[in-house]
C-alpha cells in the first residue's frame, strides 16, 4: 500500500492530499503539532510531528503542508534527519518543461506552468494556475501563489512569498525572506528583505 503522511492539518494540506490521491496514493494521513486537531476534512490526524520517525519505519512517504516558510523549512529538515522519505508532488494537470528541476518536498498545484531551464528549490509551493518563466531560479521554501507570474530569468530567494496575482518582469532578482502582497508588480531588483506592495513594488516594512 502506498501511503503519504502530510505534516500540517490545514486547507493547504487538503489540497496536497487531493494531489496525492490523483498520483496513486492509497492512503493519506496527517500529523499536526496542535493536539486539538483530530481531523482535517475526511482525513485523520494521527498525532504530532514527533510520530514521523515511527511512521517512516512503516514505509510511509512524507511532505510538509505548512504555509509558513520558516516552519516548513524547520520541520522538513527535522524529519529528513529522522530518516523520513520526503517526496515531491506534481498535479497531473500541471505543465512542467522536460528540463525543469523541482526539489524534494515541493508541491506543484493544478494548472501551474514551469518553463524550460527553471530550477525550483526544496520545499517550495508552486500554487494553482501560476506560471514560472524560463530559466528562473526559485529558492528553497519559497511560495509562488495562485495566479502569480514570473517572466524569464527571474531569481527568487529562499523563503520568499509571492502573493496572489504578483507579476515579476524579466531579469529581476528578489532576495531571501521577502513577502510580496497580492497584485504587486516587481520591475526592479529587490535587495532588502521585507514586505512589498504596489505597482511598482514599494517596501512597507
């Protein structure tokens, strides 16, 4: 039996579970460090993330379904050190270039497009109906949100979050630990970590 354990009992985790079933997993379970969570939708929450190593011994696969980049990074590294097999999940209706590279623990949602020559790091979220242009580099644990679009030769640093509908023009670099609000348009390099909004993007904190 092919079994996936998702760490993080949330709406995001439910979307990952749906992808897993489409990819042929027979069973999906959840772990969550909030002991009050017993179920998420139709899925059972087995307990806290400390159970991961025990489940790994049963041959389960794992993915971290937590939106917060810092927490996602920490937990993915912890469970990997515990011997868990961390998988990458790509929705059957995503379009991925033949030479694109997608790191472990990343998830690509329905309708997403990843173009030629692009490298997606570990633990990334490439969300529904977004597009990542050719020759992009998306850093570890970053999130390209629903309907966001990056043009060619864009660099996005680690743990950065491009909100819904963000547009990044060609040959632009965005540093680590940036949050871009919904609809932000990035036309120049962003070199300082922080939160940006507007068209063109301006730092607000």
